[in-house]
């Protein structure tokens, strides 16, 4: 087991990539704290517990500073530590630059950037005290390449990569690593919004000619969250079938 005894917080862990991460981490021996807005997070945690793993679900927005601080404090008090933070929660509000509203810009920045900032800020004091921490945040290959209709989303995902590099410099001396993962198209609710007829063109643009399943991305999170990656910090691991190169 690669995460035996570790305490891991997974934001947005109720669905898509976050659910795959929660299930995989539990299989690898971590106790998983799932944070999400969707009540189905409880079913995800129940299923993990029913199959021999350990998980708990908390209904919370990553954008709520005091609620985040309260929960992280509760986790640290209950389990004695916070080893791993997976900043996975993210949203899209796609629109071309000229049509994008201020609300659409703010909504995406609020979750994808501020949420990552708040959760990391809440976790770091515990990680520093224990001289150990693994922070892995959800970027996107859109943060490296840009994408039509995603001014807000692309900016936040580039920001996530920059935050991981900054935290590497600030926190490395405390035994904390900070990395990002940049998935390409992955079959989750987020991309199921894309009209079916666009999918053939998307697949044709990917060298491996297929889109990812959530577990393909979860294996990247597992590596960066594990002790095997103890000397890896400040990177953005791209998992996109060869699209970004
Ligand atoms: N699916 C893709 O193709 C893809 C590609 C690149 C990057 N990503 C990134 O990976 C991450 C996961 O994506 P996904 O496709 O699994 O998305 P998803 O929409 O399937 O899941 C995201 C989860 O985050 C939760 N969430 C949203 N806002 C929240 C908030 N304020 N507080 C707590 N939870 C919140 C949602 O309820 C949902 O369960 C996102 O950050 C996304 O930007 C996804």
C-alpha cells in the first residue's frame, strides 16, 4: 500500500476525477476526507467504507474560508495530522472573451483559484508542524495551451501551476512538496457538457486518439502524493495523451 496510514483531504471528491482519487487513495491505505457540495459525496464515502477503506464526507464549499479552516482543524484534531491535500474542486463557465460576463469570470476564479489558495493556507500549518506534506492541485492542459471560450478557466489553471511553484520555494524546507496535474480531456460530468458531435474532432486531435478516464488522472495524483515522489516539487505533470508536447 503506497499511502498506508496517511490522512488525505480531497476537494471535489464526490464525482469525476476526485471520486477516482478518493477511491484509489483509500485502496492504497489512506483515510480520505472528501469535501464537496454534492450530497452524493456521502455515497462515495459509504462505498469506500463498505469495501474495507476509510473515508468521510463533508459538505462544504472550498470558497468558504471559515468553514474550510474549521474543517481542517477538526481533521487535524481527529486524526492528529493532515498528510495530503488534493485541490481538485474546479468549475467551468465557458464563453468567448467578448461575451464572458464578470459573474462568469468571478465564479471560476472564486473556486479554481481562491478555493485552492484557502484550502492550502488552511492545511499548511499542520503540515509544517509535522514536517511533512503533499499538496497536489488540479491544473489543466488548458492552463498551458489556452482554449477557445475559456479565458477564465485557462487563467485559473495557469495560476494553479504558478502557485505550486511558489509553494515549492516557500515550503520545501518544511518537508512539504507542491505540484500540479494538468489533465487533458477526461470523461467526467465536466466534459459531458460538450456536444457529442465535437468528440470525434477532440479524439482526432489527441495523439493517443482517445480521452482519459478519471483513473488515468488519479494514478498521477497517487504518484505525487506518495513517498515515492519525495524529491519531486514544483512540477506540473501533464496527463493528456500527448496533446501538450
Ligand atoms: N474533466 C476534464 O477533462 C478535466 C481536464 C483538465 C482539468 N480538469 C480539472 O480536474 C478537476 C476535476 O474535474 P472533473 O472533470 O472531475 O470535474 P467534475 O465537475 O466532474 O467534478 C468536480 C467536483 O468539484 C465539486 N465542486 C465544485 N465546486 C466546488 C466547491 N466550491 N466546493 C467544493 N466542491 C466543489 C463538484 O461538486 C464536483 O463534484 C477540476 O479542477 C477540473 O478543472 C478536468
